[in-house]
C-alpha cells in the first residue's frame, strides 16, 4: 500500500480493470487496496462521464506543514549530525521550513521519522592509537575460551560518593513550584567519597576489597601492599592463571612489575581507556545503583553499605561477568576498536 488515499494513477488503473470486467476482489488483490475502497471508487465513478476520474474527498484536518521531500531532508540532516537541535535544523533548512515551527519539527522527527531525542551515552574519548591497541588486544585474546576467562582475576578501582546526585523524575502538578522539596533531588557540593579497590574471578566470585585512606594517592609501593593483603590470598584460593589490571601508572611501575614477576603472576597486557572490556566495571555500576536506596550520608555509613553489597554479591553474577568476555571482544573488533555498549 502506497498511502491512505488512492492516487490518480491507481484510480485510472482500477477503472481500466473494471472496463475489462475484472472482478472487484481481483482488482483489490492486484492493486493492494481494500475491497471497500475499490467499491467506493467504482460507485462514485458511475455518476461521472466516461474517462473521468473521481476527485479526492475533502481531507479533514489542517494541511500537513512538511512535504515528503522535506521529511527526507530532515532525516538526512539528523543522520549526518545526530546532535543537531530543532532550532539549528530550522536555520539550516530555512527555505523548506520557513513556516514550520520548531515544535512541529520535533514532532515530525519523533513520531513520523522514528528519531526521538535521547540522552547521549557518556564514553571515553579514544584516539586512533588507543583504538589500535584495543584491536590488537582483542585479536590476541579472541580465541580464548570461556573457561580461560574464568581463570582470570579481574581488578579495578572506583570512587563512590556519599550522596548520589543523579537527577530523578517526579510527577508534579501543573503550576506547582518545581523547587518544592517534594519535587527535587538533593545534592551536596563537594561531597565526601571513598575509593575502593576490588577483584573477582569467574571461577569463585568475589575477592578482596580495599578502601584507600582519604587524601592518600595510590603509589607503587602502596599498591604492592594492597596486592599482598587483598589479592594474593584470593589468587591462590581461586586457582587463577592470569591477573587483570588497567594501565594506571602505579600499576605499571617497575617496582610493581618486579613484584608480580617474583610472585609468578601472569598479567594480561590490558589496553588503556577500556572500561567496556573490564567486567568489574559492571559490578561497580550495580553497586552504585543499589546505593541510591541506602543511607550513605557519611563515609562510615557508605563503607558499611559497600561492604554489605560486596559480601552479598551472587557468585553466579561474577560468573556471568567473566563469561561475557568473548562477546565484549567480538563487539570491539566489530566496531574497529571504538567504544561498545558495556
């Protein structure tokens, strides 16, 4: 079906088929139109001179502001530049959109062209050199089995704020004060936070968890202390074969490399700026989501909640995270080193 109304060409074809004594059902089948539409056209044609085609009925409602060609231009512009706004579209397409409001432009994009406005995902900026390193890493480990990834001890650090400032949605009556405490999300400027280091394996689940003291920077020697206390015991219990860490300076210092070598711990050559490849990032995200419903107004309360969340993490959840590595690697290769959904 081309559209809701029969075009002049379609009407002429229907009338020609009827002149050839083709049944109405067969005409409907050939034209792809409903039998009701065919019958209505033939009925109106009976009162007209031979060869004359019935005109359209008066179409109810206000005439459409944009043509098909204008809609195509809108779609092309948004496809090329997804971040363009309705006001910018109106300026760039000033002639075809001269008498079209910005609200109509937004409605056309959302309802008719399937291009609604969405919040852009926040992802690290990658240079071509970074992308090449990510591709090289994925090619090196793309043939690893799920069982091999279960033998990796994944690790990472993350910050957790005492009060999460994520804006929420509320249902507020029209005309009410949007600053009413009932309709606001509370935030604290320069709120306290804690930095934690953790590790896990797909084979056994969670490993050690360490809270970095406030105002203390992680150095190579301090990082070795953390590994000795919170990695080594679990590394042996989990019977891991490889250790994963990012390329932070304190992780890649000569002192740390020597210590890892002395402990006979094989370290994966991890590419920088690759949170989508590290499954423990998903664990941190889940914990931050869970904290939104917890009382974390102070550092001690936040630490207690983090400990409880870490201890109660399901072992099967860590197993799924480790088993997702082959898919993560395939996704990175598919986009040639760019960021993925993880």
